[in-house]
C-alpha cells in the first residue's frame, strides 16, 4: 500500500512541475509574440491620435510614455517613431516644421 501512495505522490509532483512549466512557457510565448499581434493596431491608434501643432517635446513625452522610440528629425523635419518590442516592424512617420508637428502617418514595415 505504501508503494502505491509513493507512486501517486510522484505522479502528482510530476504533474505539478509539468503544469508550472507549461504556464511559464505559455507566458514567455505570450510576451514574445504579443507585440507582433497587437503592435500594428496600437501604433496606428497612437499615430493617428497625434494632432498637428504638437511640439517636438510633447511628441517625445508621448513616445516615451508609450514605450516607443523616436529618431531625431532630419534636416527636412522627418522623424520615425517605432516600437522596439516589434523590432521596427510598425512605424509612425512624423513630419515637423520647426518644433511643431505637421503630420503623422502610420506605416507598416512588412
């Protein structure tokens, strides 16, 4: 009878370890894949919410709050905003005139 009890405990322990391992694996997969599933939708919504007339500092603060990154505007006033979690797959192209935002448009980088 004691052997059977030991076998049941070993079986339960293995199932517990397998269950915890499965949950950890699912969590890792979720966080690795989620930016590619929802990133485009989130970047498009954020990009379209940027209104003309915002200052460069306001845009930079908004970019930082979202966890995105922005390149410095080039001599023509163009800057790219991207989500580093998706390795630049989803972009927002911003056009500045001086220190003010003129336009922002979403660009999928597929």
